[in-house]
């Protein structure tokens, strides 16, 4: 948050504010016919399926501004929406951004937020085509809608997994959750003391995974290049176990995954030990990794094994076999969704 050099939002008024925040936006996609500046944006998609996803983020529930820079928050808000479009095997094209802001924010704060959004949009060639701002009495609320496209025969749903399909994940799991634990600990330690610097040396990756997640456009491109169309796919926002259970329940199947195949970064393992937490539990239930979880036919085993940063962690089974985690020592545990649930007390 900006100290010192603050311009109150009221000096611009609503239209002035939107104009100020969006004046330098140039449209990159042919499908974006008209963006910010009229009653509605105009988009045109020829011969494509149009994908729409929306996300609502509330201060105090989804993010903590004590340790989340507004630029990072803007970047993450956009990325998590792109991730949902990639999870349908689509390409994000446009977003709209709506903000409810209280008096403690100034114009410079919103500029920082927009800077993060714009950076994410540049990286993924997405146009900002609209939005809204209003005042809030409860802190910051962010609502983002993302529109994407896919060829009609390319869209991937959650319900297409078949028995014997391989279960694959991109990247590594549990790092964002360990980053959150680290931030919460440092916040508690330093709340009373102004001059102490938190110690994040050697833990940069965890913080990056928490504050600056990356939507896996590269994996979607690699799958396309390899000629693989997943049978089912999701992004991992609430934790691997809960996403796996979504795919199995919607596909009417069971699954079997192997603990020793779950990809985990070294820093995540070190941090879990420091916190005395079970590493596998963190990887299964942490959430906010924004990696892709997908299933492919067994015949694609050779092809999928050659894709960088993708691991095969198990396979789809008959529904009556349930959802099983095979532990390192060969025990079988039922997978339960203990992932993040914002509606729990």
C-alpha cells in the first residue's frame, strides 16, 4: 500500500478512474472488436466454442494485504482465470476486471494492481475489455471474468476419464501451501516488531508459488504439439485430492495414484519438515498450485512421458475400486478431499 505519495480516488470520480487505469490498453486479439469505453465490449469468434470463467476474490478470505503486494495480487487474479481456460484446453482471449475498493486505497494502489494484471495479460496475449469500480466498506473485492476460445473438437471437460487412462500432473505440488504457511508464520512473529526483517533466504520458490503463480499455457501447447487430447482435465486450485475426486465423480470412475510419484519440490519438503507437517498431505490438500491435472489414454503413454514437466502419477480404475492412494510402503489409503474450502467456518 502506498504511504506518502497518495492521490485519493475521489479526485477522479468513477469514469475518470476507469479511464485513468485503462487509457494505455491496446487490443491484441482479432476477436476483440471493441474494448473499454462503451456500454459493453464487442467480441467476435468465428467457428469456435467460447469459454467463460469468473472468479471472486475477497480480502481476508482469499488474500492478505499484509504480505501480498498489490501488483502481485493483480497478476495472480488474472493468472488464476487464465488457468481455468487452459484447463478446458482453450486459449484465454479477454478479461473484464471489477473492483470494490474502500477509502484506504489510493489511485497509486490501483495503478499497482492494474500493472500486475497488464503484465499477466501481456504474457498470455489477453485483452482487457471492460470492468467496473465501486466503493466498498469491507476492504477490497476483485471480480474477474475471463473469456477464451477453443476449436469445437478440442474442448476438454472433467467428465471424460475412462478406465485404464493415465493420470498426469504438471509441475510440482504443495509449494504454494508451504509459502502460505511461511508467510503466516513470519506475519505472526513480526507483527509486534517494526524493525525485524523476515528471513526468506532459500525459500524464494515457495513465496513465488504463493504470490506469483503461472498458468500452464506451455503444457497445453506441448500437449497440442504432441497430438494428445486429454480425456479429462482440471487445474489444481483446491488441492490434488479434491480435484481428482471431481474428475472421478463426474467421469463415474475410481483412481489409483502412487505417493512416490507425486512431484514435490525440494524447498517444499524442507519446509514441511520444519513445520512438522506430513509432506504428502501438503501436496494432496494444499491447493493454489494452478498446475494441470489431466488424464490421457494408455496408448499415449510414450508421448506424454516425453513432455517436459509432466509426471504420470497413477491411473483411472473401475468406480467400485474407489479413490486410492498407494503409500510408499505399499499400504492403500482412501483419498479424501481435505482441500481448501472457503465456505467452511
